[in-house]
C-alpha cells in the first residue's frame, strides 16, 4: 500500500491568464519525512502531486499538495537516462 504524506495545501485562483494554484508547503513536514527528498546527480528534489479537493475547507483551501510513496512509481535510473539519445539532463 502506498504511503501518502500531506505536505501542504492551497487555493485555486483565477487570474488574467487562467486558473492557478497558490500552494504552501510545510517545510517541517518535509524535515520530519526525509524520505520525500530524492537525490539525483547531486541535486535534491521533492516530487509532488497537486490536486483539487472535492470541497473547500473552512479556510477556503481547495487544493492538496501530497507526496506519494515512490516505491510504486517507475523511475529512470541514471544509466537508462545516460543511454537515452533524447536526454536533456532532466531527471523527469
């Protein structure tokens, strides 16, 4: 079963150029869960999933920011990435 860790929340905002998500991440939760930080070629990344809630909460927040257990996510390894002809040096 995949572990889900809620790292923040936010609101949907409609502006001049369309709909946006204003999100806030709780850095203390990232610090408490160091497994959410991935290391790739000496750089650190946090893979996030941002989704809309069905209903806004009491503060009007209607966006979830979560991290899912990466054991269920198929990843490229550095050797697969290096052997790829269309590699642009990005980890995703």
